[in-house]
C-alpha cells in the first residue's frame, strides 16, 4: 500500500483522498504501481490548480461576464466535488468560494454601472428631447435643421433604455423633428409663393420701365420711375434665378431714360448759361437809363430792351432771381417817374392842391389877425395859444405850397 499526506492506495488498487469529511474514493488503479496511481491523481489535482489560477486571472483582468465566470466555476467545482484528484481539495473549494465572491462583487458593480449608464442615458435623451422641442418652434430654419440632425447622431450614440421609456422619449423626439419639418416646409412653400408673386410684379414693373425708357416727357417720367422703384422695393425678392435678370432689365431701362435726359439737360444748361450772359448784358444796358432824365425816351429804350429780353429764353434757375431783379429795379424806377409826372400834370389833382392851399392861406391870415387883436387887448395868454395853432397851420401851408410847386404852380 502506498500513501502521501493527501491520499493513499490500498491493496486492492483503490485510491483515496483525505478530506475534512474523511477519506473519499478517488478511483481504482490497476495498471501500475500504487506510486504511479497517486502520481496520476496528483497531476489531476495540479491541473485543477492551474485551471482555477487561470480562471482567477481571467476574472480579475478581463471583461469575462459573470454568467460565463460562474459557469466555469461550477464546472471546476463539479470536478473538485467528484473527488477525482488527490490534493488539498478544501483549499480548492476555498479558492472557488472566494472566486464566487469576486464574481458576485463584479456582477453587482456592473449592475450598478449599467444602472448609472442607463440613468445618464435617460438624462441625456431627455435633454435631447427638450432641446428638440425648443428647436421645433424656431424660425432659424438652417441652423435649427442642422442642430436637429446633430441631435439624431447624438441619440444614435447613446445606449438604449428599457423599451417603454426609450419608445416614449423617441416618440417625443421624432414628433418635434416632424413638427419642425412641417413648419419649415410650410414656410418655404409660402416663401416660394411670395417670390413667385414678386416675380410677376417685377416683370410688370420691368415692362413699364422699358416702355418709358424712350420718353422725352422728362419730369413726369422721372417721377414715375421713382414710383416704380418704390414699388420694386416693396415687392420683395423674386427667385434667385430671376431676380438678377429682372433687376438688370429694370435698371437698364432707367439708365437709358436718364442718360437721354442728362444729355438733353446738358445741352439745355449750356443754352441757358449763354442766355444768362445775354440777359446780364441787357440788364447792364437798362441800368444805364438811371437816373431817369427824359422819361419818354427812357420808356421807349426800356421797352426795346424788354422785347429783346423776352426773346432770349430761360436762364439757370439759381441765377434767375438776381438777373431779373436788376431789370425789375429799372422798371420800378420808370413806374415811379411816370407816377410823379402824372401827379404833376393831372388838372384835378392840381385844382385840389390849389384849393387846399387857398384854404390854408386864409386860415393862416385869420389866425394872424386874431393874434394881433389879442395882443392889442393885452390878452397874451390867448395870443400865445393862437400862435401855437398858427405854427401847425403854417407847416401844413408850407407842405401844400411845395406840392403845388410839383404841378408847376
């Protein structure tokens, strides 16, 4: 019989292993010596030691799942429990029990980690939903659309939640995207309609602008072009492919008209500048008639100058008041001379002046007689009062006499 600290072989070839519960049969060995039998089952034990060591390493250093780790532990434990090896089987059981504890701890850690990841994913998806719902109300079509597409990519990169929660959040997220797309589609459909209406309006404006481009009715046509420009700005933009072409036609028609007007105005300005020169020469001739001497010849000369003036035509607007003012000054001098002559030669006016002079002369003579009488009577106060009255009458008489002299009296 052969034995070692953990097992023995009896005389029948039966191999035993020593455990805490007593000896347990390992197997029967008939092929060789008892020593060979023990060596064989000791090697099986060493195999279990190696297998447990490898499993311990895998559990600690790899992402071996708890399920697979437990299955491997159970497989080794079956072999240990079957007592098919000779060695310290209790030590193997202790190591397996510790390994189970490690796997359970790892399982709990992973469970908590998954719960944390799930919670983080839930918060992340809820945040995406809230942002998507805010973007659904935005009118920043391009920026909001790009952001929504970025949110979809972010969503795809997040872990799935439980089916109910994930479906509910996805439904809100998808609904927000659909609502934004619907609003954007409606907006651009409306914009397309507005641009089409703007195109039709601008085509009408272009037609009228082109029809007016040959007009020589400068003032009203220029005013109408200003109105057309205001209508153009109020019409809004047409489609991009039409806007530039319509504008080039519209602007081109205006350019034709205003270029023609500028050419005509340039010729007119040159003509009016020459007219101004001629009228200034006439004004200078007219001013030489002053002061008025011979009224009749001055009147005839001015009439001739005025006829030449009227025949010349327009002058630049900003120069008109000054040059016309010079002629008007001469004309007013002639009118004043004519009025003076008329007053001097008017018989009725002369008679009225003579009558007034006679009345004033009689009153003066009467006052002088009254003054002499008062002084002779010694009534100096009355005489002084009458003399003050005489002064006023005498002044009126002097003025009347002067007027009478104007009539040649």
